[in-house]
């Protein structure tokens, strides 16, 4: 399952990059994130592995993040893995003017279990909405004066 989202940000690409790649900021726009732990490598660099723990509903779940590509300040790619799916995310930041940046997010889910292979495509709308909400929260954060 694949989808692409775009969002204009009223900040320079350098400002967007700094905010996006600072792991302390992730909890601001991913509001259910409760813990971000580097497991191996240098956080944010290609090859780094981190464990992200989220609290949703009455429980918690974890994802392993592996940084797969980094080209500062234009692109940051990672793969998020758990027992049910691998989720690759390609974030591209395009400077449209000196103080405007277009954030393009390309997402692909590869479901691992039979159940997720069956219901995953029907839940695409929910995956898209969640990503849109997170992008909007990042926009609000990065655009604050």
C-alpha cells in the first residue's frame, strides 16, 4: 500500500530540516510517542537504529526505526518495522522560496501477516489521515514565531 502527501511550510528549508531531524521535537508532532531510544549507530545518521514506543488507547506498541538515507537538508528516509508491517517513509524538503518549503512524504507499507494483508488496504484511509494529522502538527510547531 502506497500514498504520497505534500504540505507547504512557511519556513526556510534549513529551519524545517533542523526541526524535523531533532528527535526531541518528534514527541511534539507525534503526540502518542512516549519514548525514543537509540539502539545502535549515530542517531539520525544512515544505519542508525532506534526504538520508538507509542501509547495508544490502553496499551503501548513499539517500532524499530532504521535510517536508510540522509541528504541534508533535502531528504530523510527511514523504515519502521514491527511484527505486522514494514513502513518505508521518504521525506523530501523542497525549497520553493527563501522562506517556504514543500514537504513531500512518500509512504509504503509492506504487510507481513495474513490478517494485515487482508485488512491493511481497507485501512488505508486511516493511515493517510494519521500521517496528515502528524504533518499538520509539525507544520504548527515549525511555523510558530
